[in-house]
C-alpha cells in the first residue's frame, strides 16, 4: 500500500456552473472531471469520496467505471442549504481517513500531477484573474497567508492540500476545535490550512478550474472531446471502455433492449446501472478521421443490409415529427427566453418560426419503417480498416415511443445528411459562425469541406436510386437542426436554431 489516501469531496450541488449533474461528473473532453483526478492517483492508493447531491448516480459511476479501484463513498448528512458546507463534509470524512496521511482534492481541480504528501503542502497556480479564488501570499516561496476571494495579483490556491503523517493529528485537532465555527463550516479545509501555515509548504501545479462557467469553457478548449456536451447525457471513454450516461433511467433501459435487437452492428453491453451502460472499446477509427468516397460507398452497402426490409405499418410517424418539433421549439424559446419574430438571415427574409412550422405539410413526413439506428453521423461509426467492418455507436433508444428495432429510414438518411452539413469536427474547430448585426439581421454559416459536399451527392444518388424522396430527407435534416438547438449551449444552440430557420425558409419558399 502507498501509505496515504486521497479524499475528494463531491457532495455539493455545483450551483456556480448551473449543472443538473453532480459537479464531479461534469464532462471535460471525453470523460468526467473526477476521472482526471483518479487518473493521477496511483492504483494502490485508496480513494474516499464524499457524496450527497445525486450521490447514488456518482456512486454508480465510480462502481461501473473503476471496479478494480479501492474507492469508498460515504453520504454527507447535510450537503445543501443553511449550515451545510465543506466543514461538515470534512468532519464526517475523518472516520474514513482515520490516522492516515491524506490528500484533499476538490472535485473541480484538474491538475497535471497530485504530489504525494511526504510533506504537508498546499497547491497553487498562477492565474490571470484570481478574483474567483482564494489566493496565497508567498514570501521566499513559503506560504505566509491564505487570502480570501477577490484579491488579485497573487497566486491562486487551487483546492489541493497534502497532509503528511506528522501533521495528521494537528489537522484533525484544528478541525474539531472549529466544528462550531460558521466560517469553517462554509469554507472547510482552507480555514484549517490557514492555521497550519507554519507547517505547510507551497507546491506550484499546472491547474485548470471548472468550478465556474468561464473557467469550464476555457478548460474545454484545453481538453476537447469527440462528443459535444449535452445537458442530460454524456459519453465517456475510460480505460478501455465506453460509458454512456443519461438522466432518464428509461433511456438506458431501452438502449440496452435495442442493443440486443441490433447485435452484430452495435457493441455488446457488458454492464449496466440505473443511469449508465458500459461496453468495451471498439478497435478502429472514428469514421470522420478516415472517410473517403470508397469507404462511404461501402458504408451505404452495409447500411443497406442493416436496414433490411420495410414494414407496412407507419405507426403515425408524421404526428411524432410534428409533436416532437413543436415541443423542442417551445424548449428553445423557454430556455433562452427567445422572442419569436420574422428575421433577415443571410440576407433572406425568414418568417417567425411558428409561421414556418405551421406551413409544413406534416403528412408528407409519414416515412417508412425499417430497422434503424437513429443517430447516424460519422462520430457514431467506427471503421476497422483491417477487417473493413463498421460498428454503429450511440443508437437511439426508441422511435416514436416504440422500443424495438424499427423506425423511420428517412430519419437515418437525414442524420447522415445532417453530419455532412454540420460535422462535429467543424464545430469543435469553431468553424461556424452566428452573429447578430446592429440592425438585427443574422449572419450564420459553417465550413463544409469539399469532400463532404461530394459525399452528400453520393448519398442523394443512393436515396433517389433506392426509391426514396430526397426532398423529405432535406426537410427532416433541417428539423433535426431545430430539434437539437435546445440541447446545447450558447452560441452553438443559436447557430443551430438560426441555421435551421434559414434552411427551412429556403426549402418552404
């Protein structure tokens, strides 16, 4: 054993970033924040995690993601409201840390290393703006004062503390003496460290904070991911596995059911929890990284086999599209307090969105039922260049409320087309723009690589030659842009909305 433990407090609500999910599970790159911390801890070091807000979800994640790690969780008695705070969490953590040296690491502290506690230390880092953080006054490299938030021009204290063996009893003695101190209850370890400064060293660490919206945005630039962050779901890559999270347990349950129906085309799920499922990493390349004309044509051949034969029952598909689109449009308007109005977009007059949606002939979208995937874009397809095999990822859990293998083939066509126009690669590179001019006109657009334009023509030819209608594919594509808008953050959300409005306006002229 390593002789020390790591304590990660994760009971709070993460109110500063406005997340519905526990802050420890905030997506950064391709995994949650707490995984960046765990990855820096040697495998033989026990980890203790305090849980509270959405604690069972965090506990389930740790169990499904790290089955071979020594991780203990405990529930904090009071983690929100009056008289809650890090002080309560620390006092209730003591029985789990006992007399061991330990490291305290905030669950929003992303660092390049976590030094072992051979001496007692606090971690600090330089920041352009320290007003959001406590800061450290150093004299000759030694910390002499821990300053409150709002004081700039000094290094930031980053929520990382190591307590060595000789100082363990002192740390807990101070905690006990402060157990009725409101400041300690609120700020926790910082108040103890302030009283231990003669014993504390200062260690400079490369650091990224995710504890406020601005810092999280900057961290996501440093740690880009394959999957775009969403409010209610996430896909994480941990060790040699993929873990899918969703806030709705029925989503996970139905995904698992459909995985069995789509076997040989989608990965085999190896473990599930209420809000998670897990499958082994699929060898191959994300299709967007290797796509060319021959591979795309091979993909369409494979999908032809996958889709199979149609069903005559259409299950009122048109009503599903109409109701879902109006619902998502209302979600966008409510979430962003958007005032519906006619606008000039890219120099073209576009009616109000309600007028556009009211003018659509929804019966035209009554589709064709085939076996379907439901989210076909290149980041959801893995291609093994050796075996020439495609594996389809992130399949939809149902279609129009039907949890089976059948759905509208037009939706699969439209998702393919959607990815050829608005690719994840271009979004991650910020190769899109959304701008409102002083006169209220909107300018919106995205870079579409030439090869994607060529692939779109191949897709159109495939659709036409297979007896389907390309005009229906186009309409569904633009409705997908609109339906996706409320699921994302500004400015991408507003890009999607106005791009959809512009394209629908063109199509319905």
